[in-house]
């Protein structure tokens, strides 16, 4: 699909014929803070219309992730590269439901057939940046985790190592935040608007940056929901997981589209 959804006249498959109404805003628009809650409420509606399908897709993605993680080294790398591909499939399923269509379980894998190259590049770029950040953090903090469990370590050594570890975690979080912003909407922007990986990352970052307040409310709500979902043996994640994925779509739709027809 082109950047203008009205111009999407050449379908690549059943789902690709469904387009969003309105005018695409390439770098996103500013929305009110309260939209952080609206994204979740609308995501719940998308989930509720096909709850069984959503739970099945997310459980399948979880199983795939666990299996890949079991494979030493290569599995984790493969999961990192393929993650945007799976997310793109979930975005397609969200759009199908949003536009009144019937989602298909196979949409979880739709990213392998539609825009796989840019999605995989997004995964590679994200993985490379994450690796660089980890190297930088270790170089700056000099973290020596093994000192925490050393049998002969004194309390002073353990305290110093623990402080370094905390500093490393805080620094890692701060450096990863821009990457999360750059990749949050990138899969949707790639599959729906034919953007390249880097262009999608730029558009995603700017869209997130413009809407820090809605994302703050959104994050607080999800944090509370995550705590609640984790209480009954984590079973609440069968709902919260799909709703979170769907909320990426509802936020994308809200931020990157205007109501005007053109």
C-alpha cells in the first residue's frame, strides 16, 4: 500500500484490500493525553470481537518464541529479527476486525508474505542497535555480575557490584527507550504504507515523541493492568497480551490519520 490509503488499489491478498479511512499523516499528529486510555478501550473492543482468535494467535506466538529461545544463540537472534514480522501480522488482524472483516488465524504469519524484507530489516536494525547499547552500557558501568555471587566477596564488593548493576539497568532503560519509540509503530507503517525500515522508524519515533503525555497515561494503565493480570497465575495475560497488541494498532490509527477525507 502507498502512503495514501486511498491509492491502495492493487491488493496483494484478501486483507490488503482493506484500508483505513481518512488522510495519512506521515509523521503523526499530536493527540490529547486522554487518548492513552482510549487506545486501550478501543483495543478491548477489537479483542472482544474475536477473543478466541486473538488468544490462539498470541499463544501460538508465545510457543514459537519459547521454542526459538531454546535454540542456543541462533534462536534468540532469529526471534529478534522475526518479531516485527509477527507484530505486522497482528496489526493486519487488528485492521481487519476494525474495518468489520473476519480475522484469520493465518494473519499471524501474513508478514512473511507481505513486506517481509523491510520487516526483517527492521528486526536486524533493532537487534544491532540493542547490541551496541549493551556493549556501551557494559563499557561505561563495568558491570561484573559474577562478583555478586562470588563466594569470597566481601559486603563492600557485593554492594559495589550491585550498585553497578542497578546503574547498568537504568542506563540500559534510558538508551533503549528511543529504540522502543522508533520501533513501536514501525511494523504497521511498513505493512500499511510501504515505508522502508528506516523511514518507518523515523516516523514511529516522531509520532511517539509528539505524544509523550498520552503514552505516559497509556503506560501507567498498562502497568497496573499487568500487575492485576499476573496475579491469577498469569492467566490475565491471555487477555492483556492481545489487548496490548491491538492497542498498538489503535494508537497508530489515532496518531497517523486525520479525519479529513484528503
